C-alpha cells in the first residue's frame, strides 16, 4: 500500500470522552462507575435504574411494530386451519436462532411447522427460486414464514405468489430502492417505519421473532408455555448478529444471559460445555465462543447441524452434534487463517495506491464461508472498507464487505448496482455477488466513493477512553458494580479506562507465542494484566499510559480483577 495515505497497522488516536454533566449527589456508586455512566449520558435515577437493572416489564407492545397485526392474523389462521407452514431462514446465528424460536412457538400452538435452511454455496443468501422450488416440492406449504431474509426478494416473492404460496417476512435488513415484496405482511422496522416516534430498527431477526411470539401469545395465550424460557436463544442471536445493544435489545440480552445459566435448551447446554465457558455468562462468551461454533456449520457447508442442535432434546445426540460443530470450527479457523494471510499479502504488497481508500479483492481458491471473517480482520488491520470475494469455477464471486464508521456499504452497493449481480445488508456489513471481471472496476469505484465521503482524518482509527483511573480503584467492589454495566456490544461499548505512569513489576511473560501476561504497578498499587497479541507489538520504554478494560478473573474459586490491555503508549505522549 502506498505510504502517503494508508497504513497496514494504523496508529490509533487516543481520545478521552468528555461529559459536562455534574455527578449526582448522595450516590453509592464508585467514582469510576459514575464517570462511565456520565459518558453514556445516563444521569437521572430513572435512567440509571433502566440501564443498570433492565426489566422485562419495560418491553413495548409488540403491536406497535407496523404490520405485526396482519402477520399475527395470518399465522393464527394457518394454525386454525392446520395449514402446512414452512419457516425459511438464513444460515448464520441470527437465522438459526430465529428458526429455533419460531419453530418452538408454532409447536406450542400445535402446528407442526417445518424448518428450511438454504445452502450457502448452492443457494446463496436469502430466498432463491432454486431453494424455494426444492422447498415446495418437498413440503408443499401454503404459507412460508421467511426469517432473517426476504426484504429485498421482490422477484422471489412474486414467484411464490404465482405458485400459490403466501408469505410473511420477519426481517431486519434494509429494503431495496425498488420497493418491497408483495407478501401478506413484512414485519421489518427498517422497511416500514413505526409511527409515534417509536424506533425498533435496532432489532435483529430473532428480536423480531420474539416480538411476534409475544404478539401471538398476547392474542391467544398458551398454557404451560413461557416465552421467557427462550430468552437465551434470543440473546444468542442478538449478540452474534452485532446489532446495537440498546433499548429492548439490552433488556433481552441481559435477561437472556441469566436464563442461559440454567438453560432448558439441551443443545445450548451441550455447546456451552464444549466451549468451556461457565456462568455468569457475558456477551463476550457469545461473540467469541458460542457464535463462531454455530456459524462454523453454515460457513463450511450447511447450517442444518446447528439448527438440529438448538432443537435437540436428547443430551447424547446434542453432545455428538456439539463435537461435530467443534471440529467444523477448527477447520474453519484453519481455512480462515490461510485466506487472511493471502488477503493481507495481496493488499500490502501493492505500492501503486490501488488500495489507498479501501479494497475489493478476490481469489478462486478462497472459501465463500470465511470471506466475512477475513473482510472483518482486513478492515480492522488497514482501517478501510473492504470487500473479500470468493470466486467460483463459473467466474461468479460471492463476497462480504466490512466498513468503518462513516462509510455506508448499503449506499455504496446502491450506487453500483450496474456492476454487481446482487448485494445488500447493513451500513457496516454487507454481502455481494459479482462477476470476476467486475472486481477491478468495483475497487476503483470504492476508492472514489471513500475519498469523496470522508477526509483523511476519519481514516485514522480512534481509541475512545471513558475516564482515567488509578490502580488502587480496581477492587472487588468495583467489579460487582461494573458487571451491572453489561452486556457490552455495539452502541454500548465496553468501557475503556486509562491508567497513567505504570511500570511492569517484571519482564512480561509470553503466552502462546503472541500474548503478554504481566503485573503492573502504580505507586503502591498493583494489578495483573493480559495483553492479547501484545507480543507482536514493540512496547515503548516505561513509564506507560495503559488503555484497558476490566476482566473478571476466576481462578480456583478466587475472584479478582484483571486488566485487559487494549493499547500501551509512552507516558510522555500527549492525549
């Protein structure tokens, strides 16, 4: 990459977040917690209670979401008439959890609905006429409920209508500029805005399915069915899909993580065991342990095994499926590592400025199931929007894009429909289908798009720090309060703290050839710390300013605070 504009490892700008709010008087919270709440604009007692102790009773009426009433009416009609219902989903965690929840709800209403998953390689994302044709031939449904897909499937829904099959769409993806599909109902707040100032666009699909389930049960209660018991499935899909953990999402995930500790889902219990995690569970456990293992099945082949696991009721079968998913995940990791190395080399070896403002790259040897992860890694490394494309033997490429703040992939895709066969998704993550010969042109379009959208200062990653702290403030009492700030995720980021003037008490130890473990000292106070991938970084001479988050360390029954280092710089550096 050319040195004047891009870097292979961008240097972060450190920024301390400011808040002008006055701290509340007579508070029992530690100073650090006060500062973190203030940065998040949480000041009043009511706001604090809502944030720190979210309650299910605060959930809104599901019928406030547009077309919910029409969807409920059609589904209840199908139940009453004993119609054959197919739930058609996507192969990622959101899709699989949406299918799981919808299947369990319809079973509670005594409808033997069938679940259907497309194949990533053979069918691609979402509704396809090829997959729908197989579905109809095999199951003969009169109603298809599409979850986590369908919003842009105008042609496919028309084909279903011509085939005499009605459809309801439960989705959260952005609508096409061509309009909406002609289905019975589309429950998607991003496609049909709610009135009265209500904003439900932060939901992923399993959140939408939960709201539909709530609406069904509110209309027609079912004895011995408690929707709250499925909040662990809702939390799993919500965290894994990287939607904002705000408002009702925060409630669902917070309560769902608690339910997960005593889950009644046999498959999920088996998966937590093989993932070697234990309560209290966090959003991080889903992001780095559970989500990847569920996704691995759909990335390399079919997500059917992942769905079977979450619907499984036999512990022995669940154990066998979990072990199979574990093997899939290891295989996925190996493939992903190879593709990542090749993608980084492809971008960094260029010295012509071809990838100054982003990258569209592709290769025939890459597996389409890992391009999303590779795009995410490459985008973080060069801090630019990236599309990574796996090209098939037929010359058709299937790719995934990842972006940075301020650059919308949805807008970029919309502006370049003539180059793409198809594309869609979110501002920060999207999928595309493109012919091999179009990659170069799309890359040139990306350079122009990004360079005209932002100035170069926005292409420098920023490390936002919540507040400064002293090591003596890191104690068990703080940890109890800190855990109330969870779950952390998009739009509710994990707090990053800054401690100044630190020294290591001894030479840091290298773990697994790339991580650093150390004990840090500030005056008389000390704290253990871990710096993931820190061995790959040249540390400055101490004293250090250390940016870190807080980890709960539970070793042999003894709980302590551990610093999770995000960055280290010389204490002489200005902030």
